[in-house]
C-alpha cells in the first residue's frame, strides 16, 4: 500500500519568513495530494490540493509543488503569520472509481514566532 | 450548511465494551469515510462507504465495522475495545461526482478506553 513520509516533524519560523514542508510517497499510482491544517482540538481542514496532471498550484500565500518522477511534493507558505501556527498534514491518494482513500503523513508542527 | 456532524464528541469506555459513533455528512455529499487519529499522529483510514456498502477498507481488524443509511449518514462500531483503540475518530464526507474531490472532516469523537 501507499506510504507517505513527512519532514520536518517540527518547524519554527519568525513571522514574515517562509516555511517549507516536504513529503514523499511510495505508490506511483497516487494522483491526488491534499494538504490539511489542524489546529489544536479542531478538525483537519483542507488548505490546498494538487492532482498529478499539475506540477504547481498557488493560492495566495500558499503553494504546493509536485514532482511525480521523484515522488515528492511540498507545501510552501510565504509571509507566515501567527495564525499559521498549527499541525500540517500531507496526504496521498489514488482516486479511482472505487473511492478516495487518503494516506496521511505524520504531520509537521509549525510554530510562527513573533 | 452544518458541515459534517459527529456524535458523541467525547466518550469513555472500558476494555471489552462496544462503542457506536455516528456521523452525518455535509449536505450534498453521498460518501462517508472514517479515520482513526491517535495522539500526535496523522489520521489512518478505516473504511469508506457509499451506496450503503463498504467500498474500501484500511488495515483494521474485523472488530471495526460500519454502516451507511439511505440518508447517507453512517455509524462506526468497535467491538471488544482495547486500550489501543483510544483515539480521535474522524468522519469525512465527499461526493463521487465529480471525481471525489475534497474530503470534509467533522470535529471527531474522542474515545478513551480505560
């Protein structure tokens, strides 16, 4: 089955700096890569996703890049703000007619310091 | 739009007992997935239901079972509870049309097994 590795496990940045979180996946059949933000005691919320037919996607301060050959994908947050502090999870899935089963990474605790 | 709703929010059980967790999907969604999130870990896929049938299953024992009702709501049942079953159980809904798309998570049911 799919295996997703995520690094780093913790990341501390100064407000206004950029943050980068990296993930690798093992199943070349995976074609959908979402990123979720989870604040303490809250539900995971989708912040951005990318499909395998696209190499990069951007939404304001957040961008995701995908390298299918290397099986790597990364989350980039620019101009970080204190409210960006949370745990971020990457995930991978082979979306088929049979369903959408996400395999999650182990999470990155991002702390944005003033 | 109420989003994905789960009940109960918290519950405490003892080893060997059985538990039922409930989920109502987001309006317009027909597919429900269940995930187990242990403390400090990423969510792990348990199973996915649509058209009232289990369509995909993760690496969980038969003690974990589920059901989907005609109104798309779902239940997760866990029998013979073990201490290791203590976790946050997340329900996520989505729609098969078009192409599965985003999973919307509920706030979860936190199960403590003593």
